[in-house]
C-alpha cells in the first residue's frame, strides 16, 4: 500500500492495448484512474486505501470520443462531464444524461471527471446512473481476453460493487437513442443549487401516444445501495391513459418501491415520500 | 447631552478599492502555509479518541524510530499547563480528565508532515472511558429534568420590573421553545501557524489569526516567558468570522511548545478535515420564552431562558452568552423582563466565536417569537413590530437609554415599504392545497450592540498609535499601528481613509501595515463589530493629534511662528499665505526629529454606565439597526424551499466605505442563509458527522437570492467619524425572517435551525397527515 501520492506509482500507457496489458498481470495491475475526482478524494481522506499502483486512462484517445450509430450514442469512458453536456448527440438523443452531467460539481470537476469514472465509482448518488439506466444500454468493458457488453441494469451489483473482473477496464457505453416523440426529464434534489451531492435524483423516459403511456422508464438514485429502475411503476402505468388516477398510482407505487436510509444528506422517510413525488412530477410534466 | 461636532469628510464615505485587492485576486497574498521557513519541522497532535475519560498513560510503540522526532507531553511545558482564557479550566495538553474527542494528549514534531503524523499514530493512549454528554438535545433534556446535574460553565441574569406579577396581569401568555445547531466558520484557508525561536531568545509566532494580542498574554504563562520575548505577527487571512479569534492561541501554543523543545521552527497547518473536526464552531443554542401580552398587542412581560452548548471548556462562552441574553428581548418596549442565561458543558470541542457571537442565536428565537406573538393577538407581524419597536428615548431591557443614533423605526418602515410588504403579506399561500408553489413573505427587525459587550471597552481601553516615518521609497508615510487585523472586512482601507480625513491629507500618505505585536499597541481584539467604531474613532483622534504636532513643527521651523493649518494636503501659513505640501513638511520633520509616534486611547462617553454584576445600564455604547424581509417559494412537489428575494435596510452609523460595507452585508447574508437553511452538523459518538466540505454544505453563488439592500445613516454622535458596527449584523436577521416567511407560505412553523425540506415534510405530515 502507498501512504502518500508521492509513493504511488502511476503508469501512463501509450494506448488502450498497453493499458490492458498492464491490467492483465498482477504485478503491473493498478487502479484505473481517469479524472480522479472521486478517487483522489477517497484516497486522501482514507475512505479507500491508496493503491500501490494506478493506471491513468484519461488520456487514452480510444476512450475520449462520442460517436453516433443509427440507434445509439456511443460514449467513450474517458469522456468528461463537460463533453457530455456539450455534445449535440447527447443533448438530442439522451437529453437527461446531458442535463445530469451539467449538475455534477462545478466547472473544474466537470472538466476532469469522466463518465467511466462516475460509473466505476458505483456510488448510489452517482448522478449519471439514472439516465444511463433508462436508456437500457450496455457498458462495454475490455481486457486482454477481449470485450464484453454488460447491460447497464446489471452492471452495479451492490453498494460500490460492479460486475467487472479485476483485469477489466470500462471502454465505452452504448446507449440507445430516445425514440422519436419521447421526452426525458432529469431532476436532482440536493442541499443547494450547485455543486451538490444528491439527496435523491432520477431520470425518466416517457413516450405518450394518443393520451396513453406507451413507454415509461424511470430510475432513481440515492434511495438504495445502487441506483434503481422502478420496474413496478413502469409496468403499472404502461398502456394506461395519462391521467390523475395513473399518476397517483405511480406515486404511491414508487414510494413503496424504494428502501432509502437516513444519512448525512437526508432522512429515509423524506426520501421515500419524495421518490413518489418525483415520479408524480415526471408524469405531470408531460401532462402539460 | 455631549455631542461631537460632525466633521466634513472627503475620503471617508468613498467606496475606494482596498490596497490588498490585487494581490488577493491574483493569488499572490502570502497566507500561513505560503511562507517558507528554512529548517522548519511539522507538528502533529496525538488526540483523544473518546469524549470523556481518564488518561492512564501513553504508550510509545517501541518498534517506531523515535530518534527523528520530538514529543511534547505536559511535563515538557515550561510554565502552567493552562490556556489562559476566561475559565482557566482548559489545559494545553490533557493530563488527567479528557473532555472531548480530539483533545490533545501529546504533541509531536518531525522533519516531514508525514513522519509527524506517523509518529503521532504510534503513540497509543490508555484511557478509562467515562459517561459523556455530547449534544444540545441531551443537554436540554437534562436541563428540563434536573439542571443541577449539568456542569455549568457560566450563568447570568437580567432583571427589569416584576415579571411574575406582569405575567399574572397579562391577557394572554405565550410559551415557545426554539433551538439552533452548530455552524462552522469555514474561512478560506484552514488554521495554520509557525513558531520560530530567534537567536536573541525571542519566540516569533506568525500565522493565521484575528487577535494577535490574545496569543501574546495567553501563551506567556504557559511558556513561562515575559511578554516582550514573544512576538506575534499576522499573516494574510482569507476570512476568520470569529474562528480565528481565540482558537489560534491553541495552535500557536502547540507550535511554540514543540519549537522550544526541538530548538527549531515548527509549523502546523490543518487540512480542512482536521480544521472542521478540531476547531471552534458557533454555539448550539436553545431558548424558551414565556411572554405576557395585553389585548391591544402591548408586550407586558418577557421571561426567557437562553442556553448555550459550551463544549468542553469555558473559553469565551460567558461573553457569547452575555451577548445572547442582551439580544434576547432587545428591539421592543417592555417594562418587565427576566432573562436567565446559562452555558453548560458538553463533551465536544469548545464552541467559540462566530460572527454575531450569540446574537444570531438569540435573535433567531426572539424574532420568530415576535411573529408568534403578533399572531396570538391577531395582528400582522408588521403592525405588531411597528407598535412595539424601540425608538429614540426608549430604554433597552437592561434599562440603557437610547439617547442618540437610533435607526429605528426608520429601517423597519423603509424596508416594509420598499418591498410592498402589506400587499404581499395578504397573498401568502399559507399551505393552500392544490398549488404548485407556495409563496411566503416574512420580516425580522433587530438591533446589534456595537463594540465589546458590557464592561469590555472600559476594560480594554483600546490603544492606537500612528507612526510618521519613511516608507520603502523614503517618502513620508503615516502608518496606522493598531492590533485590529485585516481578515477580509476592509480594515486596510478604512483606516487610511480615517487618517486622511483626520489629518486632511491625501490617502496615499496613509497606510495600514499588518499588525506585529512588536510594533503595534493593544487596540483590543478584532471582534464584536468594534474596529470601525471604537478603534476607528481612536485612530481619528490620534490623527488629529499628529496633525497638531506637525502644524506646530511647521509653524516653528518653516513659517516663522505663524499659525499653520494642515488642510487639503498642504500646510497653510495664516499671515503670508505660504503653502507647504504635506510630504515636504513631513519630510522636514523626519529629517530634523526622526520618526514621530503619537498614541491615543479610546474613552467611553461619560454617560455610558454599566453594572457588570446586575447587567443594568448601557450594555453597548451604541447599536446598529437592521430589518430583513425574506420572500420565498416552496415547491409543493418536494418541499424544496427557495429564498427568492431579500430586502433590507441597515443603520450602521457613518458609512466609511460604502463598497466594503455592502460587501459585508451581502456576504454576511449569504453566510446567514447557510445558517438558516443548509449548514448542519450532528454529533455522532462524540464526533462531528459533517467533517469535510463534501458533507458540510454552505451556499454557493447560485444560492444567492435577489438582494435589494440599503443603508440609512445615523452616525454615532460621540466620536468622529461616527461609524457603528457592520461586521456581525448581517448574520442576525435572516433565519427568523425565513422561518416567518415559511410559515406564511406553508402554514407551519419550524423552530429548529437549520430549516430543511426534511423538517418541513415531517412537520406537514404531523399536522396534516395525508395518504401517500
């Protein structure tokens, strides 16, 4: 274990292949380090032990682009929050993700912090998680053994736990575009208006046709050990007319679907109630 | 009535830019951690892991290499192991009973910060744990059950009229309780100090502080050193807010003890986490009122208990409580007042000075109470305040007469009118169902005692000096030599402004060097909204003395004995009209006589009378006055509370520098918004839970509402230039105005600070249960 930053050995591989090579061997493997906006703080404060080795991935060109396919936006894992919020493709096809990125930290954090870092950090208060989850996309991870796609809804397996093997690095996200005519909404409740860690936050994707709810996906963070999709709520309202009856049922069901805790940022009973209220807000917003 | 003739001011009253602005904005200012001290070692502290216990011993890990490290335990202290503050109950290093988590048990110094911390971690205390009382809630519960079981650090009463009879005579009696939590000062740079043993046997202490003359006498006893051997100098300070009032004595003491043993400089710089965990905070408070009203809305009796959670030791808590009780019934007419103030020990870090110093806690409760009283007699909050507020000629709760410079009721009337209170009050939502947003408006009205509380100024007798000397370019300069520090508030510009007008010279000929106890007399601490009023007026009179001395010199040596007047930056000879520019005359003085120092001392006006035992008379030489109106919206979906607008008027006496004064108000209001609605610390197992900026949430610029802020000037009549205090009053009124507005919006009253959506949710659930 290193005890100071000076003692920590940080490798700067020239390309992704070299990074994966370093990760493949126990002797050279290190903690992947992107913007460091979570890790540096956790190491300094002792929340996480400082590893002996880190491998910088933020500079790898393979991980820094946002591309578009017919049906998805493909986002490199070292793309920063600032890139996200300014990307035309993200703003257009994954609008709640762009909105969420714009509420993370201040400009300094947004310029350093990355999507891959936020997802790998696996905090239930990670602000990008809900918008990623409602896209139903994949996290693509890589190792010398090859690439594999993990559905985003299976990626986080518990509090600060992911489905990755120790030699794997997140390389990109494949997030399906919002269907034509749909809308997305992001809402964050924090203790202040900027640079806030969320008390509760969430995103929804909603498609209304003919006054009926054709598609409703909703994910809420900071109310469970991992960010959660509220499947019961989604199933309850899909196919129903968008009216007060459906909204009230969704609100009640949402509050019952989460098991938040008391912590330094908020209270369990408030979080439970406000989860329902946020779902109400998502649906009412579309009511106009 | 004695009154000083008002002078005419040219430089005073201008919004001039402060001389340190440029270096601070460019990051060039030298803060405590910025100056390089060759061969300095770093200090670290072995701290208690328990809230209360008995220290049995310290065990040094025999496997650790101790040869590179210096360790200080109580046996190494040359003098008494006492921090010489009000109680004399706090040791520098605990040796028997331990009173809080983090209390120092030993000090360590080593060549690197890392090694020092590692060494500290290799000293293991053996402690027998004892039961602890760590929170305000536990303290209040015990107070209600049996206060004798609490450890009282200080108590004081105020009595006026006969409250028991008056309560019996009242048409109605309203009882309420309010409480408020800790607040962390969160200055820009954390606490930091270096102690340097000099070759001549003096010890030089340099670092982040607001009161150099606290450190000097307080350390002398511990170090067994005469005061003239201890030199204390302030480094650039990026905000202090009281957090660098009494605390720096501790960190200076740790550095000094280590430096004397190590025989080399020792530096301690806290990181933010240590700083929040192991330095002072605003005292948590609890107020209980029993107020008797007449049907016509007259306040007939005020009975109040005001409790502060003092933390582990006495430190300055008595004075914080004094200011608290002096503001607990202030602002309104009432003939029968009984206030009991208490400070009790809890097993946490000693709570201490923070902008407002007890007044924000008191006024949070009292100005919330005023709205509840108005409601009880069916009056609007504005009508109730206008009917009962103190005016010129009225007496304060301690029987002090408001003789002059009273900005009441003007600040109240003007604020209410400016924001259109009456009309807006009528359209508040009051928790109306079915609304997307609830709107509310609320008011608070308050006075803040300017200058040190009670007999403070009479005891301190603030001394100031002005030095006529050469500056670095060998031009004559008048240096203001005061121990009042610059910590963001603008001392460094208002003092030269005062000198310029007192002497009728250009601003460029006056300067304010940072205080160094080897160069400045004791002007008292930089606290209590006293610098502009008390020290400023004394600097003004010193300026007049210096002016007279120079006029005499120029008359005798350059003008053949003609009467000479220094006016508009030149010496004017009366008979032949000869004019000599100020710098020529001053240079002639310096060439012939060398540097000139004049002293002056603050004197209270003779009519100011105070009994420190009975708390009767004039508690302060003057009061600043203020009124805040808060408008807010509640999102009924989430109960998020958005303060949208603050309208305020303040009377702070003569405005010395309107830009600086407005900066104090704006910044202070944002800090008050944090106190009112965000900043929250809970004590969990004796430790503060919010111990980083990640978890201790203060407002950002984005949280700042629209502000419509104004001054009215009622200068203090008894000394030029007639400033009163501005530093603290911005903290006083926002929290109660917000709670009052929130009741108007939501229909429920919150009585614990901070006000949060969680609290509003719990209260609304309790009062109007609804199905989910």
